[in-house]
C-alpha cells in the first residue's frame, strides 16, 4: 500500500473505535455543536486578511517530526493576530501528531478553523462540528465522486463549509455544487513529491464560483504573489512556519514580507 492507502486503512479502524465509545447523539450534546460557525469564504474575501490558511502541524509521514514543542493556543493565536484568513489544525494523531484536543484549544480564537484529517465516514463530520470546526476537508484521492457529494451535503446540513482537495485533472470530476472551495494540493499524496505548477495547471479548470486554494510547497512570498495573480484566493501553509524555532515569529515575519511585497507590486 502507498502512504495514503495506509492512512485511510488506519482511519477506518480509529473511527470504528471512537464510534464504540461515543455515539452521534453524544456528540450532538457537546458544547461546541450548537455554536454558529464562522465562514472561511468571508475571511478569504476580506482584503484586510492575508488569504493564508495557517496550519498547526507537529509531524508528517514525509518530513517526520516538524515541531513537538510548539503550543497550539500560542501559535494559532499569533496566526489569527497577524491576519490569517483561516486556521488549519491536524486532528490525525498517528501520522501527524494531532488531536481533537488541539482543535478544541485553538477554538478560543475568532478565526475559521479547518479540521485537517482524512474524512472517510459520516461520523467524522459530527465530530468536526462537536470539536468546533468551521470547515472540513474532503480529499478526492481517497473518496469516490458519490462520496464527495454525500459528505458535502452532510457537512452543509451541519453548517460546515467544505474544502475539496484535488491533485490532478482526473479529480476535477469530484467537484460538485455542494463544495465551497477547491484546493489544489501541490504534494502528490502517493509519492509526497511537491510541484507548485500543479496549482497553476489546474486553476483554469476550477469553476469560477468555487474559491481556489493552493496547498503545500508554499515557502516564500513570491509564490503567493504568483498564485494570487493566477486567481487563487487562499494559500494553505503549514510546514513552512512550524519547522521554525518560533512559528509565531516566522508567521509574523512572513506576513510583513508579503505586505511589503504587495505594496511594491
């Protein structure tokens, strides 16, 4: 099995275990389940924000340990303070070192939060709502076209926005009316190789009514400027900040450079 297949197989096991411990009825009683969600779309279209969806990620299968000492509240707080349009919080524990607790703690900030995980079961959408997420991720590479639509409809019924992630031309067929954003992951989830041109090649094929988000491989402001000029509205960046000794300073410096670059441009 490739990395993605291995992760998905493990995710089925984990979800079954969690279902046995806490049912959907119990999730619906969690404090955050009734909270009104924040709109990532509104934040991405807000010119006072950066367009960056800043990620909190401790490790990954491709890079190993990235940062295990950073505090989620401090880092996501700095992201919010310095103009992040959204927060992305990993909730996969085994492969990415994340947890439900990380998202719950990040929820203290008034910025939309994407639950970053491998969504393969309806149960996970109720979980996302219960832990305070505003947006969920659907990865075309591990879902059928029918699953994407069914999961997107469920997410919308719960008040959650939907980010569909694609990697190639074939996965454009997964785009449906119910998804809010189309993210182009420049990292091939089967080989983990990164190529920023993936975003530029796929953008012309993304419906105009779907906000386009570039994901992975964004490590400098020049890349964001190029992607903005191409038409992208969002930029999901995680490892670039988290690998620094102090992610909060790294993000603030990056935003300052981006703002200076934009003014010069």
